[in-house]
C-alpha cells in the first residue's frame, strides 16, 4: 500500500487534506496545491472557510506571497476549504495542524487535537498517511494520537494506515519561506513510513527531510525551542548581573560573542510568541511524575517571564512610586517589525503598571489598536518604555519625544539606542542591563 501511495505522491495525483487552516495549515495547504496536488482544507470556522474559498487569506500580518498563492490555487481549483470531514473521506494524505496550547499548569490541552482525530477517524480509509504537524509533548503520538485514531477508525496504525509526526517550523512573517527553506524532521511509525513522509515533503521542501521515529521528532521540535528559551534566559540573567555591578550588558555581550562558540543571545523586556513560551513546557510535561525533577528548563521560563516585571522595576528606580504617573509603552507585538501579539510581554507590563496605579498609554506601528502619533501619545508622560524593538523606533527623533513628555525618562528594554544618542537628545536613560545614566551634565 505504501508503494502505491508513494507513486501517487510522486506523480502528485494523491489527494491531500489539511486539518486546521491557521498560520501553519493554510500556507502548507496552499504550498502543496501550488505544486499540483488537489488539496482540501478542513476548519471549524465558517468565516475562515468562506474567506479562503473566495481566495482571501484570513491570516493577519505581512506574509510575503501568501495572499497571491491562495487566490491562485483557489482560482485554479487546486485548493478548497470546508467545514465537512466527509469532503476528505477519499484523501490519501492527511496533515493535522491544529492548536496545541498549554494550560496555566503548563500541561498540554489537546481538545482541538482530540476533536480532529475523532472526526478524521470516522472517515479514515485504509492506506492513508496521517501526519501530525502540530508541536506536541514528546510521547503524544504513542499515548494519544495512535490510540485515538485506532479507536475512532477501527483501523490499525502502521498496518491499515500510516502515521507520522513532522513538526512545523514556521515563523510569523516568514510562513511560506520557512516551509520551503527550513529542514524538516519526519518521524514515522516505521522506517518505511518515515521514507514515505520524506517523499511527500520532498515535493515542497527545498531543505533536508530527516527520517526518524516519533519520539525523536517530538523531542527535536520541543528541544530546539527550549534551547532558545534557556539561552535567552541566560542573556537576561547576565543583564541583571550587569545592572547590579554597574556594567553594560550590551558591551559585555559584544565582547563575549568575539570568543568562539559564545553566541550569547539578547536580553530583553520579555519572551513572547506562539512557540518559545510554550514548547519548553511541552518538553517538561513529557517527563512529569518521573523521578527526575527538571530544574534548568522551568528556571529559564521563570527568568523570562520575570522580565516585564523587571522593566517596571527600572521605572520605579527612576520614578519612585508609579501611582499617578503616566507611562508610554513603545511596542506591543511580541517580535520586532511584526503585528503578532501572542503572549506579548507588553500586555504583562501594561497590567503590572495599571495595578500600581499608573496611567498606561501604548503605541505600536503594527497594531491597529495602538497605532497613531507617538508624540501625541507621549504628551504628559513621565517615561517611555521600549518593549519591542520595531525599526520604526530606531529612527524616532528622541529630542522631540523628550520635549513632548512631562519628564523625559527612556527605559530601553531591548538595547535599541546607544547611550550617547539618548543623552544628547536630553533624555534620562535607564537601559536593561545597566549603564543607567543621568541627564547630560549642564
Ligand atoms: N527574544 C529575546 N532575545 C533574543 C531572541 C528573542 O528576548 O535573543 C524574544 C523576542 O523578543 C520574542 C521571543 O523571544 O519576544 C521569541 O522570539 P524568536 O526570535 O524566538 O521568534 P519566534 O517566537 O517566532 O520563534 C520562532 C521559533 N521557530 C519555530 O518554533 C518554528 C524559533 O525556534 C526560531 O528560532 C525563531 O522563530 C526564528 O528565529 O526563526
């Protein structure tokens, strides 16, 4: 059965289904459609289905090439969207791209995944390749996906249908680029299924597709993001050390990076997004209740989660009591030059400041709710706090900004500005990682 399916994949006559048409599933569906496959996307949101079937991308933000690709493939009849699982009953390949959030106790919530597996199982036909692309806790394929699909379909995994995990590696703003250019890991229920997955992804991926088993694929994705989170936490902890020692973390980092193999990341006002704050917890959850208490990964998460609070501390160091003060937050998106606000550190800081009785104004050139004239927003403020290093802020006239404010304190949470520029503009600077300085000597 695999050989016949492999042939249809290579001839691109296999009928593909993608379950979940969000920022991962939709670009995947459009990309396979672009390469000649008939692709049917399934989603639970009627509005999203209707938009896609009218050739409109429902994905917010600047995604180069995506809107054109969707209209082209929908118009060409290669891509269509539906609410109805019956429409994918004849599919040969099914990709699952539904959300896999973690709850407040840092455990995965699989309602969307379970729903997809139950609905898919009800119409699953023998010989189908099913691939979970969502990021999942290591062990989920074995403990949840396989039994759920066998139960709902009455078929046997690895015998009647083939099952794999190929974690997505997307990034907002580079969805199509990453899908085509980034290496992928194809974890199969057997080496033969991993090879079949490789044949599938080779149709659209211009990078390596590395074959392995389920647990390896699940670990690679969660480990690569936990790795990044721990390294960001290290940079943040060094920043706190530098503040205590009146050093400048940005100069320290610059010189540390001159030493081979020391690619120290950047300290910052917080760690947001859809991947980095979540995936370390998926990794940690995989060995919960074992006799091996994780220390580094949870500690890194708590350091990174603390950073918005540290920005408030920097404000308090300069302004004293914040009650009644007016503070301008510069940047609400979680990432520079992006409009993605998932797990935004600015939201955490906004809440902390409001709880202290401060009046908070937010500016962000990419977020509809917070666009507007930054100088108008600065009027009467006692401080401006940079939380997101949008390039728009780099070209801001700091002198004019300072003149608009009641007291011109600039708290730089991303090391965006150099000290001299700020002082020469007549502002007081408090920079994450040290080098707090005073007004220019009169
Ligand atoms: N951040 C820092 N310091 C750094 C780097 C990032 O504070 O040195 C903060 C950012 O401000 C942001 C958060 O961390 O709030 C996440 O930033 P990110 O650059 O990791 O961007 P993400 O969240 O889009 O990460 C994704 C991840 N890709 C996938 O999960 C497929 C990550 O593994 C990639 O390294 C990253 O994109 C990328 O750079 O491509």
